């Protein structure tokens, strides 16, 4: 089974036109990532790897956060709103966090005086991850394009970014993956929910190692019952869902979830959400 998502067949797609001042309307030519013909990954095949049994060890609690920062408003227009978002993050003190609409994770870390405590990784398409430097070591990182917005609400392609973290004391590993899903909401993007879900699943399957605790977070732009979420639930349990925009922010994991908390929006149009898992 091929695991590379970077090799895509490109096809031209003519999108809505723009009109230059005093000139004729000109079409915008977008290069659309067309899904490759690959054998789908079965749920059983996925679970054989991701749900692999591990030797019994002392349980490790992992506190994860997901937060869509609504950068264009909170940072570009309101200049950080006096640190309202980073205050929530600092108070929560998660082990690992995934941020969406985060154009500059370094700014977020410095603004919240978090840069001394966290290692931050900036990903594509305004995705970012940060983790506690004292407790975790970065064993790998990567990203994959998994979808593209529909033409009538186009902003960009959509990716997942992942980090593989090793807990320094226990040596347990967590595969943490962050996603911002395609528009329109519940569409699954240009190629539909099943294809988007398949691309996400493939990224996990091809990069996580047997025995890793998988925690997936993000603004999926897909609500409970959508094709994207239903497909993902065939592979990983959905453990928690927020309330913003009728529930488009989710956690998925095969790990047991001890608890969840909604921290409020901190000036964004999404809430900062926390879930604690046992690895």
C-alpha cells in the first residue's frame, strides 16, 4: 500500500472570475489536488496497527488542547485582544496543543509568556502545535494535504500536521495530529467527506507507530453525523466535541478520556477545548 500523499495528479479547475480595473473578466486557474487511485485502508487494518497492545506500565495522563484562534479577527484586527486567547492557554497548561487559524505560533507563545515552557512547531495552512519542552521530546513531525475547499467558498487547500512525541520519563509515545477541515461546512470539501477522511486516516496509518497513543484534534468544519465524521469514527473513537458552529471542533483517540473542559472562546469565534487522556 502506498503511503505518500504528496504525489498528486494535478487538474485545472476554472473558478469564479475576477475583473481587473477597466479590463475584461479573467478566470482564475487553480491547481486542484485530485485523489490518487489507492486501495482504501480498512478499519481492521488500521486498528491492527493503531490499537496494538502495549506492555502494562504506569498510566500517563496527557492533557491536550485544541483552539481555533480566528486569526484574521483576533490578531489582525484586534491585535491579540490584550492576550485574551493566550491567557486561556496559559491557565490550562496543556501537555500538547493544536491550534488552527494560527498564522504565527511564535507570536502566540511570546505573547502568553509560553515560549520558555513550550516547543512550538508551525505547520502549513495556519496550523500549529506546541508541547511542554521539559516533559516531551520531538521524535518526528510532518504534514499532508488532505482536502481542498469547495469552489463556492474557497480559501485554500486543507492539511493535517502531526508530531510524534516521546515522554521523557515514561518513554511512552503520543502521535498528535491537528487538522483544519475544508469548507463548506459538512461538505468534506471539493472531493467529499469520504475522501477527506480517507486521506486523514492514511496520514495517521503511514506515520504513527504500533503502540502510539493517537490524539487527533482540530476544527474539522464537519459536524456530528456528517460523512467526514462518520467515516473517521469507523477508525478512531470521537471522544469529545465542542459547541461552536454547532459542533465542528473535535477530539478523536483510541485512548481512554478522563475528562473534558470548555475554557470559553477568549475572543475567538471558537472555544478553547481541553481533554485529558490516559496513555
